[in-house]
């Protein structure tokens, strides 16, 4: 039997990831619904896993294969999915994602890693020619001319453990900011995960602001942040010190030589909540030009050495590569299924949930013993093959 048959994948999610109650009751906000919410949530998840980025595609799949072959109780139209996602409670899906991560940690999914990291970063999704909802933000050129509108979100993901798992998202509109959305996200997510879940938070330089660092202190998580020109006094002090001394450590990273500098007693800038600032500089000798970067952190030297902080800093790119890039190119994160704020947020969270289920199933559950890891593209093809075989057997 095909390991990636939709029925087996949903059975894994229900039993091994403890999602049975969520899949039965995902937070339906409709009044007197005729089509069960469980059917519609499974349909959206399956549509995402099959890389069909429209509600209309799910409508066609039901008509081609029939609901029973897809593991659904009945058929429906794409308008039903739009109506359902407008009224779905997003907090229920957010809680389900948190529960999956907590259960994964209890099941020792992350035990192969020395530390569990979280990464926060923003991205844009879903372009439109006109402003259609309160979350539409203007998209301008260099002259300030409005070319269209898009939607901006801040994502948070597990990184640094060999498997990248995005698990929550916070939208922000035209009068909001990425920093404010990131602060709301931290205040909501970290208490739900628990203080001992993650060991560090890695962010880009735009989040290295006093309000964001203060929120990180409130939720008790150390920060590793890129140092850029937005903190000019500290950057000048770092260059003055590191430019005149040799590196303290040299390591190999992905077949590249990396030189590292480390100093933990820089003076904090005026609004910084830390008593002192530790700065790591690395020069990664790549071709055609070396990569030079500085990172700030409040992690003490006795807690994590120079090479360890370097690995934490490098894990930030996972949310870019295995997070945004794969979600947009493979799972249709860029596409707007239904242009309504709650519907868009619901679809984003369900897309994230589908990615988490697929990655845990493919990279951890099926990889037990000597079984080789299947590529994500191969897993998608095997799901289509499983549906095709089921369809041909029944015809």
C-alpha cells in the first residue's frame, strides 16, 4: 500500500500527532451547517498537500475522484470553502499547531539537535490590483507610485533541529508594522509553547529594536539578531574593535572556512534592555566574495560558545528557504483563495498545518529504521499515484 495515500496521512495526523479532536471540530463558526466542518478542513489540507492552490481545484478533484476516494464524507462547491473559511475560528487552528509541536518534542522528534531555535521574519503574500480588504498594503515603486496591493505577515518557525516547522502567523495592515506584529506574535506563542520549549530566538536586523527585545525579555527567550546600520553606535564600536584584531576561532562550515570574532562586553545603546551586548562577527570564505556579518545576542559565553552562536545565526535562513520559499513555490502561499481577512488567515494557518503534517510524516515517521528519506516532490507524486490507483480500482 502506498505510504503517502491520503487516508494513511490523515490517520497519522489523527493518531500520532493527536489531531483527532481538531479534525473533528476545527472551530466551525457557521450557523446550522449542512456540510461537516471536518470534511472541509480535510479537503483544504489535502488540496494543499496535492499542491492545488485554488478552492476551485478541490471542487474539481471531488467531482473527478468522488468524495469517498478522497476520504471525505460528501461533495461540495468551492463557494462552500470560501464561506466556511470566512467564519472559521483561527484560534482553534493555532492551538492545534502548538499542540503538535509540544507533542513532537515529547516524542523526541527534536532530540537529534543540540538546541531548539525559533525564527521570526516577515514576508508578503497575495497581490491584487485594487484595495479589497483592510489588510491590503500598497506596493510602490522607487518613485512612490502605487503599483498594486499585497498582504504582509510575520511568521514564526522552529529552526536548527534538522526539520523546519512553521507554526503561526500574524498579519499586519497598512497602519501596522512588522515590529508590532512580531511583538504580538511572541506574546501569544511563547507562553503557549512553554518557557522550556525553545533555547533561542533568531531574527533579522530589522527586529533588533528595543521594543522587540523587551518583549523577548518578557517571554524569557534569548535573542540572536543581525547587527545592521539601524544601530549605528554599536556597529561603529564593533568595527573599531574587530577590524584591528585577528579572529579568535576558525571552523569549517559546508566546505567553507569561517573566521569568527567574539566579544561579550560591548556597551548597549540607549534604549537597549540588556546590561551588555555580546557580538559575533564571522567571515565565511565563499566564492566569488566572502560573506561578512555581525550578530548581537544576550546569550552568555558560558552558556554557548562562539561556534554555537554561529550555528544559531545561520539557522535564521531556514525560515527563508524551507519556510517562505517552499511554501510559496510548492504550496501556493502566494495565491489568494478568497479575498477576505479571516479566510486568508485561515488558509495560511491550514497551509502551515499541512506542511507540518507532511514534514513530520515524511522526515520523522517514515524515516524510522533504514528507510530512506523521500523528497517532498516524490511524496506529492506518490499521493497522486495513490489516488489514481484507487480511482482505477473502483472504476
